[in-house]
C-alpha cells in the first residue's frame, strides 16, 4: 500500500498589477496562474515555484494554504 505524502501548498494573491513590468515578471505571474488583481490561487510548494515567487514578490501576497 502506497500512501501519498501530504503535499504542501502555498496561497498566492496578486495585489499589484503586472502591466508595465518586465516581460519576465509578467510571465512569472501568468505562470503562477494569476490573472487579475485580487485573484487567488493555491500552488504546490516546489523550488521552481518558490523561484518564481521570489522574482515577483513585490506584486504578491503569500500565505500558507490551510491543510485539508
């Protein structure tokens, strides 16, 4: 019997617009699944996602997603 380990998730909210920002930063915001100001998504906590969050941290509000 294999059990899946609990996957840690992060909740992200876009608090500033990405228009007028660097194309790289706009791509990170879209890659994280965020569409508009106030939009929230839950993403899996991986090193690649953390790197994207670190690049655009001035546009985001980051919190830990509640365990289900």
